[in-house]
């Protein structure tokens, strides 16, 4: 089970890096500067992280094991 988690986590990280890279390259190709492309990627990361965190926070009220995250 630990090996499966490690493999899935590695695939997720590679997928996430490729999405971020694609966003940066897209904004670079349409004419934004390199700094602006990096800022767009950082903004994307922050927005997605906020959405995922909010979803976990809302779901945690219904799932007993996740309540421990809020209480601690």
C-alpha cells in the first residue's frame, strides 16, 4: 500500500509540474514576459491550493477521520 501511494504521489507531482509548465509556456508564447508567466503560474498554484484547502475543510465536517485535522 505504501508503494502504491508513493507511485501515485509521484505521478501526481509529475502531472502537476507539467500543468504548471504548460501554463507558463502558454503565457510566454502569447507575448507576456518571463516574469509575468511565472507570476501567472504562482497565482494558479495559490488559487488551486485555496480551492482544495476549502474543499477539504468543508468535507472534514462530514468525515470523522478528517475532524482530527481541525481539532488538532
